[in-house]
C-alpha cells in the first residue's frame, strides 16, 4: 500500500494517464533530435504574423491576462457568427472537455462515446467521478446505432470526435444531423472538431459537406462544438482552445473554470492566428498532398492504411506496434503505438513535411526489409 493511496479520491486512484504509451522513454536531448510524428503537431509551426504578435505581447507578461479573453471571444464570435456568450475560451480544448465533465457529470452518471477514440474523454469523465461507456466501432469508424443504444437515463454527454482521433475517419454533415435529431433531451452532444481545418479541406476535395455543427449552435441545439488553435494554427505549446454552445450551459462551465487559465501571450497569438488564412491554406494543402504520399508509401510496404480526414494516418502493421515504434524511434522517427487505444497492432503517424515523411518511409522500409530477411531465414531453417 502506498503512502497516499487511502488519502486520494477514488477517481484519482482509478484514472490512467493521457500519456499512456508503450514506447521506450527517451532522454530529453535525444527527444529533441527525433522527427516527431507522434503527437499531431503542426510541422510548420506558427506563422510569421503570430511570431510578431508573440513578441509584442512579451512586454505585458508582468500583468495578469484578461480572464474573460474578451478580445479573442469577440473575434471568435464574429468569425463564427454567434454571440460572445456562446463562446468559451480555455487552455486547450482538453480543458473545455474537463469543464463540461465537471459541470454535467457526477458519480452515478455516464458519458458515451466510441471505442478507439480520443483518450482524454476517459480521463475527463473519470475525474468527474462518472463512467465512460464505449460503444464498439464498425469499419474503423463510429457505429452511431451502437452509440445511441448505449445511452440510458444516466447519460449526460455523448462525445463525437469528428474526425476521430486516432482513426482519422469522418462523419459527413447529414449523418451527424440525423444522429443529433435522435438524441434524447437530457444528453448534450459534444462535437470535437479539433481537426476542423484539415477535414474541411479534404471535404472540399472530395465534394462532400463536412460539418454544419455551427448551424446547430446558432439554432440553440443542445450541442457544444470544440475547436482548437493547436493543430492547423500551430499553437500547441500555448494551449488555446474553445467551445461554442448554448450560452446558459457555457455560463455554468465558467463557474468551474480556473482563474487566468489562458495566458496573455496565448491570447495574443490566437487573435493573430485566426485570420491568417494564407498560413492555414499552406498547412492544409501540404497535409492533403503528403497524406497521399505517405499512404502510398505505407501501402507499398504492405501495411493497411485508413483514408484520413485529419492530419495523421491510422496504420495497421499486423504485428506488435509498440515494438515497431521502438525500432523506428531508434532510427530517429517517433510514431504513436495504439495499444492504449485497444489497437495493439496499429500506429498513428502525424503527416509531416515532405522531408519528414520521406525519412519515416525510409526508416519503415529498412525495418520491413529486416523483417522480410528474418522471415526468409526462419523459413529456410
């Protein structure tokens, strides 16, 4: 029995960690030299406009930030065509998830999502003392009928990551609309659109409608839409995300929020990043083009790759993914093995720059050649 086991809450004892991974820990100096294709970070970083805004904000860091993120909220409200009261800015969209769970959940209640979805859902629900119900997947995507069947009188939240992390699969707008129409009134739908900009670009190329989630918000539906500046905008290290939803519900969430949780520097960067369309276009175009290059390269190595609508690929190696990830790490490339998501033969690969992707394919090709030689020798024996 550990020293504090009887002192901490049951939720703290039973929770896992968001950083669960089967990869071998890496020394900080070696980690800095890795090609990081394991965390869905923007390989181009923030734009020059954002860097200038960051420099300008440094002179004010002796003062506390605007607790209401007023300038950013006003700009987001205008950008999305909603009222400022329908916008809540948080320290990353994961903080918004935590606020929703703290506000809506309690022991005896539950939230519902799909298996093999964003791992933070489980952590946020457990921290609120509630239970997460995971419906089975179908063909690497959500089985919405199974999710609906899992809802009961104690359900308060349904999480839909769209596109889903880690599979990269997407639900088109009309499918989501039909699903929302069937939700009971006591359930809040949380539409997690962290990869919105990437999915919108893919949808345009594929001539489908990706999302009408903001129409739901404007119409007063019991829906909260999550967005972030961590992905397409390249601000993962600054932690800025936000929720768009019913003003009354967000007002309750504000009561649970930590004071001064979004720094003044982060707010300034997000204000500058929001309208930086040229930078976002560069990012999403590279992502779409390189998704094809990376997919074709991995398919040529004999791996199964799921078509993506996000900034990463879900790849089934049909062997121990953690072992492969460790070998790739030794070759200087970090990827995410998905054992903690219930997919021990799969990895998630961030779509990087052309140079980063070629390095990954070269490293994976070397591993594949080694595996083939080993199998050939084994067969000869």
